[in-house]
């Protein structure tokens, strides 16, 4: 059953979801805005799996089944803890008729509804996830160590599999690109990547070499030492505002700017 949703607003968008009787949608804790009274809300540590988001019966498989379920939930929670994600999900189910639920991201910017058909997964930067149908499974993908450590924001990714609608959010405005339309490869600021389809190869490359121009790029260019690379044929979503630039702008407005006129290596990361 297709999720009926509408994304409204401009600078700070929200998603209004209409649920059919018995239909369930879940969100990351902290992304919920409002609901109608016939929509129940339940907080769980576990994310949906192949059972459509319904918790497995504790009697299934006896004590062994309960132990496997507990261990699976503990592993999910541990992964999300390492990724800095919310430990719990909130589930909303419409009872006795159609219901409405509202969700939003945490930064001023756009939202996007992605439709999964079961053939391709989607990957997103951490904290991009807002809400999804219970038929969509949320997971954590750890990027390769060397790539992740070089790329900062690119080390931990959210992964969405299954069939159904998933709603993501980012900062600023979105632009959709396909690297295949630009010779098969694009290079972007590591903080500008919002999401991309499975099949796109994500990596990080150093800007220039250890020469005069390379040091100028790193110190005065505002990008540090690395750029994200996206290769292949598939959909890529980028955002126009990075969390670091927003944090630095707020610090500067409050008189706490510590990056000076150079940016780059001397910029102050939010933290």
C-alpha cells in the first residue's frame, strides 16, 4: 500500500502523512510533529525488518527465539549508538479509520520522499532520515575506514532497503544529479552529500598534492584537504548548505567565530 504523503513549506519543510486503517509509519525520535487522535504512538528500540515493522511474538521459537530477538535488537541499538543516531524509533498506526501524522527535519531546508521498489537500496548521510513506511528497513552502513576517516561526514551512512516510501531531510536546497551525465564522476564538498542510490561508488580524495597550490586550497579554500567523489550511473541528491557552514555562521553572528578569514584547515567544526 503506497504511503500517501505531502511535503509542504519552503525554508523549513514538513511531511504530512495520511495513513490508511492499520497502516504504520515510523520515524526517528525527535522528528514527530503532530498526529490525529486515532493514530497510536509506540516507542521501540528495534527497527522494522521483513515482518513489516511488527514485533515478533515472544513465544516464537521459545526461549531461543526471544534470545535471538533480544540480541538482534541489541546489535541494532549498538550500531546506532556508534553512528550517533537516535537509539529509538517511534511507530504510528492508524486505528478505526484514516489518520494523519506530521514529521519534520531538524535543520532549515528541504525534504524528499524516495520510493524504494526492492531492487536498489538508498544511502544517506547520518541524521537525514525522517520517517518511512514499516515495509522499509533502516540500517547503518559503515564506509571503508580510510575513506571514512578522510571524509569526515562520509564515514557512517544510513541505509534503506525494502519496498515503500522513505522521507529524508537536509539543509538548504536540494539538487538532483546523475554522475553519468557528467562523464561518470562528480566531486563535491563532503558535507553536501545528502543521499545516493545503490550502485553509486562513494569515495574521498585529497585536494591536490603537498605542494604550494594544494596547501593554498586546504588553508584558504574553505574545503580542507578532501573532496567527496561520486561515480557511476544513478541518482544523487546534494544540499546547498552544510552543517559546518551553518554552525560557523551562527558562531560568527554571536561573536564567537574562531576560523578567521581563511576557513579551510582553520575552520571550527561544530561539536
